C-alpha cells in the first residue's frame, strides 16, 4: 500500500468517524429522552392511582408536625408529593421504611446498591439503610432503642435519616448525570406545578406568616398542586388534558448555570417577573452579569444547589415550578431567606425544551420558545392590579399551569 492509499484510508476512517460519532451521541440522547418521558408517564399513572385510592391528589407539601425547634421529631409538614406516591411507583419497601418508625443501630450491610433493594424488596434492605444512618433517633422505646418517628424527620435532616438519602430511580432523568454527594439527600429531576403566580406561591394558603404579620395569600394558588391542600380532578375546570401537573428540573452540578441555580433576593418579581431575566446574563446561562456581586446563590443546608436538590422536600424551590418564564429559564426567589416565594422554572438538559406531564397522564415536550405572553406583567395576588380570576398574563405556558380562571375557588372554600 502506497502512502497515497494509506492517506485515503485514514481520510475515509476520519470522515466516517465524524459522521458516526454524532449519530451515536444523538441515538444515546434519544434513548435517554425516551427513558425520561417514560418516567413521567409512570409518575402520571401513580398520581391517577393515588387519586383513585384517596379521591384526591397529594398536596405539594405536607406531612407530620410541626414540632418547633426540633426537626427530628417530625417532617415539619415539608414532605413532597414524591414521598406520598411512593407506593404507586413500585417503591413499596422504601415507603414501608418511611411510613414506619425507623430504629437506628449498627447491623451488617451487604455490598449491594440502594436501587436493588428499593426495586426488589430484598430482606437486606433494612441493613443497607442502617449503614447510612449517622445519628441515633430522637425517640426511645421502652427497651432503650432509639428511633425516628413514622414519616421521618424534616427533609433537610437527610444526613441523619437514610431514607432521604436513598431516593428512587424513577425520580431521575438519565440525561442529568449529577450524582448525590455522600450523606446528602437524594435528588430529583421532576417537580410539581404550582401555577402562574409569584407572591407566597409556596406557602400554605391562609396560614399566618409571622414575618409579614398577615395570612398567606390564597388568590395566588392557581396550580395543580398547593402546599397543604388536596385537590380533586373535579377542581380542574379547564380539564386535565389542558393542565400541567409535573415537569423536569435540572439539578446542580457545581457550576453557576442558571437552569439549576436560584438567584436569591431579587425584589419586585411579583409585579414584573422579567426582572429575573434582567438580573442575569443568559448568553452563557450563568449567574453573572451586571449584578454579579449582588446576586446570591441559594444552596440547600447540606451544600447542594436547590433545584431538585432534595427529592423529599416539598418546598416549591426544591421540587416545584411555576409557568411564568419559559422552560430552561433562570429561577429567582424574591427575598433572601424566602424559599417559598419567587420564580422557579422548569428545565432539562434535553436540547430545546423539557418534558411535562399533563393531568390526563399524557407527556409532552414543551419548547423553550413557547408563548409566554407578557412576562413583564404583574402576577395575580390579593392586591395586584390583575383581578383574582384573570386569565394568565403569561400566554400559553401560563394558561397550561393554571387549573382555570377560577383557579382560586377550591382553596377559598
């Protein structure tokens, strides 16, 4: 073979590689995207089975408590709906461990993964969890054994409670490669829709907020899920097929990318959500720009960024989103320390948009160019210029996130 022939062969191989490698990568992403879509379909089926069993949907956030100044004695009513639907996503062993008192102690642990136990209900599942427990439970039985009460401690106490560290594979999109750090809560790539409002959107409607000396707004609760409220299918005046139930989230990978971060302390969001865009430089989707030194970044108590950072925590900033800014937009909370108020955007690592779960169980891929109306318009809240029963000002995306123009009706009964 001459040098010329060799050169031709090398060139052909190189060109072939240039053609095949992108095709292989595209094929893998297509498979991951299909798997992600199937996860949402399973979650949709779980929500429908939950409704069939209890004649209502789970609340966006709920649980036991409160137990002031002791986060280990209850979950402080902060469990996400992902915990409630565990029995309906074939995670019964994990659900049984959560719903029963969990006694702590050292026991032999086999070399198997949490996922194997969660799926198979292996008899050694309990032993695996014991390896992850780093503290004695706050309660003591008559034999002197320490345990955590049923339904666990507050989700942010994951370092002490192994079930919050385990999580479940159905709650993760394979396109998002971020792994859980040691002793940290398991993460999730799916969150619940809280509607198209900003003001106090993640608080229990009507609950007294001492820091504001007023009751939490009811008129802003326009989505399929509400903190502390249990909606029924009959409450969806626009129909289940027209209402978003869940969507994708992107977890924190250690960078300052806007789609997985939350800019903290951005004032004026309820009257002009586009301020969240204006505060950030989105050209590289990084939390930089003219407010670089002023923009704070929200972390969970254990050091991970909050979007999807704790599967068990029902805070809207952790496991929720609102339909104001389009998918793959940044997220901003309104004041430093307020994790339950702000703009929390759906996002994914799939090119061009994200998957959403509709109320009828259908999964759709929503483009990040979807019509969002006027994102400079004020959102609906009690003293807003927008009447409480107004159509969403945020176009098709905003309308998809609301139950109806009478979306406040159920929570004002």
